[in-house]
């Protein structure tokens, strides 16, 4: 998410409550983000993984008077312009919600690609077409066309099969009292569920998980700097796979998301074929990786806070 001067000025009413700090102001006395004296963080560091990630962000999120950053930090190591910060990191929940809800905020996918020289190829096409990177009317149109298939009510009919997956994974544990949660549950559960909702064969779930992992790495600065070629290859593979699924649905429609998206293709206001394919690729990447990540974070939160751990859950 890009944080612009106008956005920070809009947050004028929030600044005192969020401890924006000092170091510069516009004519209205509102601090300008580029002039704030902010602590720095290297988001490309290998230390920002696992528990180290949580510790570092917790340190930064402490109030300024306790040595923390308050609500905002600066990410350094811009490969294009070392004199300019790579990004600004919003640390406070209230501030984060403000920026996420603002229509002036933009997801920086194309800017990340530009930083690392990803200017062509299938990966760049996917980044530019990603619904996260669409703005204004284009984003709203795609959301309106695909939204009905992704409502909570629409998801309810998949809950029985989701429970079946959980029971199957539980029964398959080598040791019923202990497991590595992400590998044993979060990873296979997310890919099996997304494959089923989409209408892909369950046997393809492991491949879909691997593709999702690479597709979502377009948001990982370290990977974009060192493994863009591998990401490009995976993106090419998943696009070929999705195209084949659509070819099958032209003669074999089913009660699944793939058919729902396909039925929205055509007409003056409908989806183009490329938009259909891109939405499915988005669904595979975001659905699998996001679900796995949220399950892992939920379990970590459940087991790391005193008093929240259920009997037998460690």
C-alpha cells in the first residue's frame, strides 16, 4: 500500500491519538510522512521470519515514549533510489484500518515489479491484472461480477466437505496427540478446500499449493529480487492449468466456482476470457496461501497467549 502525503493529511484527526510524532508539517500543521523522524526496518532481512518477525514488529509497535515507533516505521534499502525509503510500514491497527478503507490507497504490486525489473512476461501480466492492483471502477466491476459466488451464504454449502477434510487429516495423523500444524493441517486443508470449491480434481491440490506459493511470492521483496525467474515459470504453469480447466468446462459444466466465473463471461458488461482466467489464478494464489497463513497465525495466537490454550492444545 502506498502512503501518500494527501492520505496522511486526511488522517489529521487521528494523528494526536496515534502519536504521529514530529519532524515536519504542511501548511495546516499536519505532519508529512516524508519529513517524520521514523525508526527504520529492513524488511528484506532474513531475520524477519517466524518468531523474529513477531518480536521485531512488537518492539516497533510500542508507544514512542517506550522506545517504539508508535504507529509508523520506515522500510529502507530501496534498490532503485537508496536515498528514498522503500516503503512505510503501518504498525497500529486503527491506522491500518484507516488506510485500507481509503479509496486513495493503492496496492503497490506494479511498483514492486518495477523496482525489481519485472517489466514483461506472464508474471508481469498477472501482476497488472491482479484484482488487488485494480483501482476505481475496474476494481468495483470485478468485485461486483464475482462477489455473489463468494458470499458467506455461498460458502456455507461447502462446509460439510470442509469438515470431511478436517476429519480425514486428523485421522491421518501418525501421532494423534501431536503434529506440526501447518504441514499436517493448514497446508493440505487450504489446498483441498480451494480445489473443491473451484471444481478442480482433489489430486491436483498439492500442485495447486505449490503454484499458489510461487504466485503469492510476487509480494515478497526478497523473492522478487532473487527468484523472479522461478516465479515466472510457476505463473506460466498455473495459467496453462487454468486454461485447461476452462476448456473442460465448455463441455462439462458443474456446480462449482469455475462454472460460475465462466458463466459471467461475454456480453457488454460481462467478463472477458482473460479476466476469467486471471480471477481463477488470483483465487488459487490468494485462497490457498491466505487461508494457510491465517490458520497458522490463528493457531499461534491461540497457543501463545496465557489462558487461551484449550486442554490438550499445546
